[in-house]
């Protein structure tokens, strides 16, 4: 039997350890990212608000009805009526107001071979109308383009009528009857059965726009003797009446005697005197009386107005950011600037051997009155004793008072800042800008003050 030969054991080759620089850098970056994510997830996050300048107003918008001194003029003739002035234009006493053509043959007096041209004044009027319309035009109110077209056509017809009338050599021998204004005023070519309304006989039904009917008297239309030809507004004094909800609301407006009014149609602002009345059905009305700008609204029966009750400008802050803080009242002579210009107090402390000494404790004032600074309670406590510098006077901390403010977080940590509220509504407050202990524009504050945890870092 043959003996077996022993076999040699194979030892695997092991590469010597070498530091992999790339792997090491990857691990460092991975650990850094992991720590950053954990820090972010565990840090206190809240919504912030950037303080900006703004304004708030407590204005009320009303739908008003225009009350004017209007006189309706009826025609003495039957026939085709022609106008010679732009609606709303001021016509002097004795000026040509309209004419009535009994036969309807006024165009026969035109010379067909003569080229009709517009004067420089006529062209200037058309240009002004076009510019005013283009400034007021809004794509959302496209229907207004038809009103502009109608007005332009009407103006052209009136210019043509005036030209025709001037070319007729002897009106007395024709069927055309010119009619002249009996008094000076703005001429209007519509009636609406509201001409006799005054503030004294105003009713709540007059404010119903759905039942309002405006009867336009068209240039070139047929008119019967005794029918309205035009009406004239002869007084620059006019008013806008509004219907208010209660006697208290009316009383508050009347107390002011005069009030600023913004007309929503053109954003013009004017002052109005204020009076009020009520009827037997407990409806309350307020009359806003003006002594100017009547001609701007003489074509409108209903006028929407905004009463400018109050408007305040400053730094605009959400109400949710506003909170209250409690602070110690410390006499000013006990607060001084230490090394580096930092404010603080000298706090009495005792060593292990029960020896008294003083220690400078930083304490930043958050506000002040005539005698005291407001210091927070982050370091100071009630009952602590502080010394007056270079004196034997002492003061025991205890008296407290509240301040209204917000939490300022420009540096990440919440810090109380006092605010002086100038005006406030349901959502925002206007606070005084650039006050000594307050806010400045572009500061960041906590949006919801009740979510703040002191000493937490905010991102």
C-alpha cells in the first residue's frame, strides 16, 4: 500500500491596507449631509413675514343717487329735432339749444357739390374725446366702445346740423324752428322721471336700479309738440344721496360735518357737507352735498362713491404677529453701558464664602418711559438687587409692565420688538416706522406669534 504524500496548504494573498482618499471624502460629505438634514428636521420652523410699508383704510362704498336742479324744456313744435351742442356742454342763456324741422327737409339746404370739412376746434374736440376714452378703456368693459361710437356719431351730426343751419339764408321762410336756451346751464338730452326728486322726498325705491328707465332723446328723431326736447342743469351745487343701514351709521357720518368722497367712476376726490334724515319706515338717508364737479357727473343718475373715513400709512404687520411681552421696570440711572458699549446692570451676587460682590449683567432695553427702561426676564428675576454705578443706591427688581410687539428674527433667534400701533383692522395693523425700539422696513418677523419658542433657532 502506497503512502499518501502530504499536500501543501495554500495561503491566500492579502493586499496591504491603503487609505482610499476618495472613499474617505465621500464619508465626510455623507456625514455632513446627514447632520445637516437632522439639524433641519429637528430645528424649529415657522412662517416668517417681511415687513413692508403700506396703508390701511376704513372706507365704505355706497351706491348713491345724484340730485340736481334740473328743468325739463318741452318742444312747441312737431317734427324732426336736431341738436347743436354736445350733451353735457354748457350753453349760455340765449344760445341755440335745438331746432325742429316740421317737414324733415333740412338736408335739402345742403350743397351736394361742396366738400364738408371740420374746423380745427371740431377736430380738437374729437381728439380730446378719443384720448379720454383710450385712457379709461378697459378690456373687461368692452361694451363702452359702443357708447364712444354713439357719442362720436352724435357729435358729428350736431356739427353737421350747425353747418346746415348756418347756410340757410332765411329761417323765417322755412319750416325750421330754432329754439334758444332760456337760462345758462349744462344741456342734457334725456329724461328719467327723477327730475323732481329731492332729498326731502327721497324714498328707498329710488335706489332700485333695476326699475330705472332713461329715455334718451335722439338727434334726428321725431318729436311732438309738448314732449320733452332737452333738460338743463342750472346750478353747480348738487348732491349724492345714499341709503345707510342704521341711525347710528347716519349719526356717525353727520358728526363729521364734512367728509372726503372718492367717486369710483373716475377716482376723483372731493369734499362734501353731510346731512341726514329718516322716513316713517325707519329708512335712513345721508345727503352728500357738493359745490363743484357737477358737470363731470351730470350724465349719471346713479353715482357710486367711497367715503374716506380714515387712512393711515406706516409699516404693515399682520395681526397674527402681534403679541404682548412682560418686562421689568428699572430706573434709568441703574442701567449703563459696559465694555464694548453693551447695556446692562450691576447685579449683587454672593461668593461661596458669603461675600457680596457685583457682576455686570447684559440687559438690553426694549422700551422706555420718562423714568424707567423696560428690561426682559431672560437673566433678571424678581427679588434680585442691582446697584447704581458709582453710588451706594440699590434697587430691588420687581415692578413689571406689558409691551405690545412682535418677534423679530433677522438673526434666526426670536427677539421681542415693541410696536406702536397707529391703526388696525381685522387682518392687519399699521405701526410707526423707524421707532427707537421698533421695526424697520424689510425686517423679518414671526407670522404667528403664538408659535414662538424662545431660544429656538428659526429658519
